[in-house]
């Protein structure tokens, strides 16, 4: 293992090189373009055995990746924002066919207006398409999660595609120290791909992929995607445990920071978690029982683990870096609230929409959130269930 400096995009491209997929189909889109560009150079230099397919759109990129995976090979693609949106038609096809595709996805705002910077609106809009969703806080996690996702998606009980996300420009283009695993160790960890089905090797046992499926069986086949998700919830911690034993870095579905005895907890995903930790440390030094709960895996949704981690809190603030414009908070807020419903004693919970289009989330913004929820803890009163953090009113 060696320590080097890499951006998030470079780290994910390096992980792809070490994975050495059989097929990569991609189309450029900021800020994910660089991942495919770097990987294409690896192909050109003969550092991988990959067949790189330069297609005419992101819809075609996912279509080609689905075709390659259906043929029984390890296949990957990369995208972001409107590119992911152009794939939406194909994403439930990949999960419905139980294809273990892994896709680095760089979080970027959806238009309009046109914006190339970070928020989570692209990924959150795809949260119900049957894909595992793993959020990365930093460059190291982006790299590690990409490698681990291969094992997760390809597990015979799972066979569900995964998207591994990073925050656009904040992580994708910023350089940090990276502990890079040796090529041979990555190869050993992910193992040889053993497809469940292959269109190119089904003469003795013919299979059908992509057939029309009407009232008689559609329901049952769609239910099988839930089976894969339920298995993933069990398998992901096992693979992360193996990753920790092999490489020394421990991950899980969620990550707690000083939250076991906390009265006031912020729940967040992605790069903002690092900034929240700094504020938690400040408040702890002043005697405030503040904490953080970071969600690493948003799909499958770790509802039981989240409820257990938050049950002792007095007030919880959930940060959403996307706005569904539904008048009742963001998608993470709604799901956290639902996860706490069956608790005998429920914490008070409020939501904040923040950071849309790449707007900075500062220490002062987060200090104000903790100040708000401390006031709510004293009075028991909420003036507004969901607020916009850092918005110029």
C-alpha cells in the first residue's frame, strides 16, 4: 500500500484501472468527464484489458453497459447530473435484470438553471430505481467504495447495480492524500467475475433477457429486486468487515461521530460530514452534547440502524443537498422521519435544504443549525419543519 496525492476523479479512475473491467461504455459530462478520460488513457496505454466504447449519449452508455453485463462480463460506466438523468430510462432495466454494474457518479445539480456544481439532486432523483447508492465523504472513500462496490454488487445473493457517488468539484477535483492498495491485492479482493447468466453462453440452458412481462409475472420479477436489496443490507457490512481486515479501513452503512451520548445530532451525507465534525468538536469543548450521524449507504436504506443510532437524541436536524419542491422537506428528511416513527420515544426532527448548486456550507451555517436545535430542545417548539440554510431571502 502506498500513499499518494489524488483528486476524487483520479482516485475513482485508479480504482477502475485496478478493477480492470471487461467493458466500459461512457459519454463525457462535467464533472465526471475526467474519470472516463483518465481511464481511456489507461486503455490506450495498454494498462487494462478493457474494451472502451465511446458512445453518443449517456442513455447509450448505460444501454451498452447493460448489454455487456448481460453478455456475462464485468461492465462499468461513469456519469453525472443530466447524464444520469438521461440514463433514467435504463437504470430500472439494469436493476430489474439483476445486473451487477458499478457506476461512479459525481453529484451535480440538475438543470434548470444550468449549473455544473454539487448537489445531490441527480442521485436522489434516482433513489427508487433499484440501485445501491453509496455516498463518499472524501477521496479515500471514493476509491475504497468503488472497489468494495464490485464485491457488493457481484455477490450472488445481491446482484444489484451500484452507484458510488462523490460531491462534484468538492471531492472530484480536489486533491487529498490517498492510501492506494497494491494492484495484486485489489485483484485478489474482488476476485474473478462469475456471472449468474450470459447471453453468449446459454446454448444448453437458453435464457431470455428483456422480454415483455405482463400481469402474470411482472409483479414477482420486480419483487426480486427487493430481495437483492434486502440481501445487500446484510452483505454490505460483511464485505466492509472483510475490507477492514484486509486493508485496515473500517466502513459501515452509517458512521457515528460522538453521537452515542448526544442530545443534538445532525444527519448528513457526503463531504459536508467533515465540516460538521469540526463544529461538533467546538461544541463538545463548550459542554454541548452535539453529534453527527453520517449515512454512507442510502440504498438499501438502513432504517433500523439509523433508528437505533438516533433513539437517544433530543433534537435531530437532517441536511438535504437536494430539494424535491414538495413543501415538506428533502428526501433524506422524509426517510429519517419515517425510520423513527416506531420508536417509543421519538426525538424532535427538523429538516434543512442546503448547498444547492454548489453553494458552500460553512462552519457558521452549521453552528446556526446546532443553535436552532438547542433552542427547540429547550422550548419543544418548531417554528418551521424545514428551512433553507444559507439562502439569501
